C-alpha cells in the first residue's frame, strides 16, 4: 500500500513561520523528530488496521493553504455547552478561547502555559502535534478544588471551504488527594475535510481521584487522532469513560502507567460505528508496580460499511506483584460489510498476578430474540431492545453520573439511525 | 518457602536426560549456501528436474526476503553461511534391507531414547519412518500399509516413486515464498515424510516419524506432506529429542496437510529437542511452518502439540478452512523452562460456510523463560456462520519468567460467533497447601496441578503419546514452584 507523499519541507517551513515564543525550540526539535520518522503506516504493528492516508492528505493540504482559521460555529458551541453542564474551557481550532473559558478561573484550578519539561512523548503523531502547536494549556488542580459541576474541556473545530488541521495539547495534574471530575468533548462542523490531533496528559498524584468522561461527536467528514497519557501514583484512582459516536476516522490511544501501589484504573468505552466510519481504540496499561488494579471494558456496535479496531494491552512488568488486570471487548456486528479487528494482549513478567481477557464478536442472540418475540414483541422492536441493552451496560457504568441521561439519548439517536437503515 | 526453593534448585539443576551424541561419521556438504549447494542437494538425492527447478525458484525468492523480527524472542543473528545444509549417516550407500542390517550404533541411539524401533513399532502397531539426520534409514510396516493402498515413505522416495503426487500437492499449502524460513526450507530441504491416503481409506494404524538431529552444525530441514483424499482418515504422530550440543542448531521444517472432501487428518507432535542448558547456552532454534488446508467440504484437521524442548520455538500450526462445514482444531501445551523462549500459536482462516474452529492453548513458564501465544482468527466476508472458540491459559512458575498473549481477531462477516478467553495465574499457595495437608508431596502436588491444567490438551493425544507427554512434562517442570 502506498501512502500519499508528505512534503516534510513544507512542515519545517510552517514550523518556522509560527510566532516565536517559549516553545519555539521544542517545536523545531519535534518537527525534526517527526521528519525523521514520518507518519505511522499499516506496516507498523500499532497501525496495522488503521490507514492514515486521508489524514496525511489533509495534513499536507492544510500546510499549503495558509488561510486564517474559520470563525467558530457559535451554535454548535452553545448546543454542546447546554447539553453537558460544566465549567468549560473552550479550545477552538487549536487555541484557547478566553471569553468562553470560565473553567480557567475557578478556585482550585491554576492554568498556565506548557513548559518544555511537560512535552516529552515519544510518538510520531505527538511530535507532529508539538511541532504545529499554537497554544498549549496546563491545568493544575489542587486538593481544595470542589466545584458543583465537572470541569469541561471542549475541543471545537470549525472549517469552511478550506481543508484544515488543528493540533491541541493539554496537560492536567491533580495534586495530592485532589478530587476532580472532568468532561472532554470533541465536536466539529464545516463542509471541508478536517484533521484534529489532540495530545493530553493526565497526572494523578498520591491519593488523587479522577472521573473522566470523553465524548467524541465530530462531523463525519472530520478525522481525529487523540492520545491521552495517564500516570497514576500511589493510592490514586481513575475512572475513565470513552464514547465515540462521530468522526470519519478516529484513533484513540489511551496509555496508563501505574507507578504507585494500590492505584486503580477503570476504563470503559462504547463505539457506535456506522457507514463510512472507522474507529480505532488502542489502550495500554503498564503495571509498573503492584498491587494495583486495572479493568477495562469496551463495547462496539457496527453497522453499514465500517471498520472498528480494538487493541487492549496490559503489560505487567517485573516485580508488579499483586496486579489484577482484566480486559473485555464485545462487538455486535449488524451488517455484512462491517469489520472488527480485535486484539487483546497480555504481556506478563511477574508471577503473583491475576490477569484475564475476553473478547466476543457476534450478532444479537437468537434465543434472546425468540424470547422477546414469543412475548408478542415485533422483530424490529426486539432487536432494538437487545441492542440498547448491549450499549446500556457501558452508558450506565460510565463516570460523571449526571451525563448518563444525555449520553443515553445520544446513543439512542445513533441506534435509531441504524434501525432506520436496517429497515429501508 | 525455603524447602520449596531448595527443591526447585535441585530440580532446575536436573540435566537434559536425552543429551548424548552418537559417534557416527557424517558425510555432508561443507558449510555455506549458494545455488551450487541447492543443486548438489538435489543431485545427491537423485531428484528429477522439476524438483531442482522448484528448489532454485525458492532459493532465489529467499535471497530477496528478510528474516522476520516480530516474534517475542531474542537470539543472535544466524549466519546462514556457517551452516552445513546436508549430512547423511555414512552407511547411506548400501542401505540396510531390514532392521538387522541397520548400523548398531543407530539402534543404540534409539535405545537411549527409550524407543527401541522395531519393538516399539511391533508392540504399539505403529509404522515408524525414522529420520536420522537427513536420510531415512528404516521403514517398517510398509506391507500392511500398502495393502490398504496407503503411501507412507520418505520424501525422497516419494519424489522418485510418486512424482505426480508430489508435483500436484507440494507447495500448495505453504508456498515457497510464504515466509523466510519456509523459503529456506523449500530450497534446501533434505528429507521428510510423505503420506497419501487414498479415497475412502481409514489408515489401519497410526503413522509415526521420529525426528532426530544428530551431526553438529547441521541444519535440519524437514519437509512433510500429508494428503488425505476424499473420505479418508489418518492420524500422524511426530516426536523428537536431540542430543546435547553447545552450538545452536537451526531447524526450519515445513509441514503441509491437505484434507479433501470428508477427509480427516489428526497431527500430533511431542517436541522435546535440546532446550539449552540451565544458563541458556546451546539448544535448538525451531522455526517451523505447519499448515493444513481443509480443501473439501466436511473435512477436518486437528493439530495437537506438546512443546517442551528447543531454545527458541517459532511455530504456528494453522488451518485454512476452505471447504464448507470444515473443522479446524488446535490443542497445545507449551512448556518453557530456564532460558527457553517460545512464540507459538495458530491461525484459523475461515473461508467456507459454517466452518468451525477450536483453539485451546496452555502455556507454562518457569525459570527465566518467555512463553507467548500468538494467534489469528480471520473470518472472511463469505464465511457465513463461522464459529470460533479460543481459550488460552498461562501458568507462571517463578518470578523471572514471562507469559504473553497476542491474539488477533479479524472478523468480516456479521454471522460469525467468536469467543476469546485468556487467563494467567500461578500455582497458588492454597492449592499446594490443600494437597500437602492430604499427605501429597510437594513435587507430586505440582505435577498433579500442572497435569490438571493441561488435561484438556492431553485428552486429545493418542494414547501412547499422552503417556509420554505426561512424563515429559513432569521431568521438565517438577518442583519448580513459585
């Protein structure tokens, strides 16, 4: 397979053209690193099932078109903020929008710019992100932070007629014993193609507790790669929920490093993938010390001509005794042209561990359908009930309980579209 | 746990029981690989022209290929020019007419292995095609088999006597350029076994080949081809031990199975090649390509393997489920101790309708060993109603070892039902305590627990193999309690 050519010189020039600030040196280093390695290809094991050709094309074109960013889609912004109640920080087309970001000024949160030391992530797309980063954000959450509603990070991208790409980066640290609830939402609109590259870092100090909900609902001609690197110190706890409902090509990398004893990482995800979409979830948990717990469950509903990828990796390093790691991935295939590629991996170098994973791929259970039909429920209704129940497991156990109703509604809407497609 | 650790040490220090070298002068080619070597091998074996061309094509393709590095194993680069690609026992020229004429030293070798060839063959009703280094020296029970119309002979004989069959099926399951090691094997393979079961015949006995690597620095490149014609049935046993050597020996075998309509092939392996000493010095590099093709409807291929030997194992017995309603099975016990590394698993490619596959893999790691399961289940868009169940369990014994699981699932048909389960655990103190309290020694308790862990796979082995496998497992692991 041949990737579209990417003009590295244009990238280096674009990096040189960015205004000079404290990140300039880091940007140039990152650009050189990226040029040395290039975009990942399907020959890279981690990208075996996800072809970035379209992303490369968009990146290439957006470097050539030096147009000013489009005005923000205010309707979409208001709509998203109304749906989920939070202290929002809005990052629009890669820049923090001060007037819409009350979240940076609430007690217990200190916001600032990224420093050189916050930036090291050894991965090509993270290098590209840093090379073209306009505005990084750093949030420190103190133990006193106790707001009435979650802290919200809203990534909103608007494009008009020109192809565009945006690069955003946020580092969040929770101080010792801090307790935070965070919502991260990705939305976009506009007729042209768009690529968003987000890199986030979440650091939980000793005893910190974090509930984190990520919702991706981009326009279906927009693609995204998103990375969240998490480090967990002693006694800290993360509950992460991930919902992928939109986007053309979506790739999520969730890397969790368990660095302290008795840390807990729990993450669930739901992807509803319809015609023309591609959703790839890669998760990796490094158990560096034990005892510690990691649990993950991802579920997917696939319809139309689409592809979903799930790759869960649990690595138990030498000495991480007392590790308890479980992974589960369940997929419902509702159409002939849907494809799922699942790969649950375990790498274990310690013996006092409990690790398990399970993966299933299938259709709705014929017996369950029969049970419902025997009770007078029509076939489409029976299918709907079972599909809803399949997805509800993730919705009902996701973090930030006040968002459940909204999430449930969103999921319902997607499934209804699938039902309509199935009947026509 | 101090008594336990003493116990472990004592047992870990146990030397490889089958380590010895039979002193037979070998006649072979000097180390090195080029077209002349390929031609020489073909000439030595008096092969027809088409085989030489086939080998040369493979060799030229091999030259363009690169050695794979994706497996979870580490070893120094192999210098393919330092290996001798052909060796044969001296007494090759005047082949023995019967076992009595066989070089007594050879027979002694088999005795040391605990399998007196003729006795074992007669008592167990097993025909043995013994491959000592690279040339077959004894074949038994030919008559009974030929009465049934079964062809069971060395590969070189098959090339001479049944060229049409060899030509028709060779390389159709594992093409020459399938992978680096398969291409190498296709170019330089020395000998192996050939089995053809005619239409509707149930092979009257279990077929068995005892592989053995002997001469130092000789790569062993076996080629096995089993064809089960329509409605036939065959059970094939393969087992191996190798003498103790300090230099790594390369073994790159290719096994091809073809099951036509309604045919069934059961292929069982007990692999106990020299795994290297307790410091990881020496041992066999075992890079094997094994693949079965369920070509006809309702055919079945079943792989059962017990892997306890080799310094490095790189082996994925696979099934291509092409025929409708065909069945693929893979049962495996892989034991890695000391510094052994195993990267093994299977591939199930579902192409036909209502194809079913079962994968049961049990990995046991002890000492400093690394054991990985790597499997692929692929359901093609046309494979309506495909069914797979995969279970891979790992048992860790000790703090320095590793157990890894890399299962790939690629599903392109919505009617597929795929299940994958994996667990990792250790022998718990509770289990041991329970047994000890009932007067069972620690060693016996561990054996019992490990055997219980592997029982699902042992149940699939033919009777005589199951006994051997169980004993082998006990020797490999006794007392290694975590």
